[in-house]
């Protein structure tokens, strides 16, 4: 009976050792001799598995410092990709471009773009329909806190089979606004975005929404106000060139004086030539 009890204890020890090994290392003696042998074999197989899979998730977490440093850099890159990009611009409307629906005509939309960062920012428009759409301005550089109203032009085609489109549905044409941080005030050139591709951020993808031009709405009234403000700003930018009259007049006076001197010189040459001939 005592031997039977001993064998039962030995089998129980084997079973407990096998169940225990994947979670605890074999450091304590099992209930029986067979249990210790099973613990050693399972522990060595676990170590062998970790050795061959050291570059995996488990090995990367429990590996040496070199693996920890590479893992840290990969984690930081993953974190940067997961974190949302900080916006440099504030758009109004934030994610749509409203156009009055007038088939067969070129219609306009407007969007206010404001630099909300503490540095100079360049922005640029892109569209999926460059043949039927264009922007004014297509890009610019804004100082901190500066805002501008951009005007977007689009040609509206007639619906197929004379079907009346659903005006509240979004159009397939889309616009993209990109931003780029620049060092300071400079002249805007589109090549800036090609030279610094790794620093360009996509601010927003704008979807086209048509409005019924014959039915009053808050979006339509706001669009008319923004278009009027954009036209006024455009006229204000033109005024300095038109007000440069004194400089043009001065240049004209210089030219007139040069002509008078030229005429006096030619007249004097004619007189001297006539005297020499006599």
C-alpha cells in the first residue's frame, strides 16, 4: 500500500510539473524524480524556442540591450505614425467646398485659410479635376495668425440624360490642401513642396457639395459673403500698383527729358554739319 501511494505521488508530481513549466522556471525539486526530469527538458525547450525567436515579439521584449534600443526606435516610429498630425491651418468651411449649381457655367466657391501656428506656413491646393477646376491663389505663404480667402473655380457640366442631380449629394471631385512649415517670409513657389516632401502635411481633403442657387440657405449666404470679401481683398492688393502713379510719371519725365536732349543734340549736329559744308 505504501508503494502504491508513492507511485501515485510520483505521477501527480509529473502532471503538476508539466502544467507548471510554461509559467515558472524549474528551480524547485518536483514531487518525484520523473517530475524534475520533465521540468528540465521543458525548460530547455522553452529556452531553445526563445533563442530561435529572439527577433520576435517575445525575444524583442526579453532580449539584450541592443534589441531593446532597436525596439524603442521602432516603437517611437509607430507612435509617431499613430499620433494625429498637428494642424497648422484652420479652414472655413472645414471640410467642404460649396458651389452654386448652374450647369454649363463656371461657378465659384470660397474658403478661408488661417495660419494658427507660430511659424510661417506655406499652403498648396491640389484637385482631382485640374481640367475643370483651378484655384486663386493656388498657394501662398502665411505669417503667424494671417488669413486669406481663396477662391475656387469649377465648370459645372450638364447632367447626363437631362437628369436632375441630387444637390445634397457629394461630388466625385475633391480638393486637397497641404501645408509646409517655412523658415520665414519668402516668395511662394510650388517647388517648395517638391523639395521638402518629408515635411509636407495634408491638412484636409475637401469634398464638393452643390447648392441650389434659387433656394436661399445659410451655406449660400455665407458663400456670397466670402466671395465678396475675396473680391475686395483682391482689389486692395491691386491698388498699390495702380497708386504708383508718381513713380510712373517720374519715369515718363526722365524719358521726355532724354528725348529733348536727343533732339537738341541732333539739331546741333545738323547745324554744325551745315556750317562745315559752307
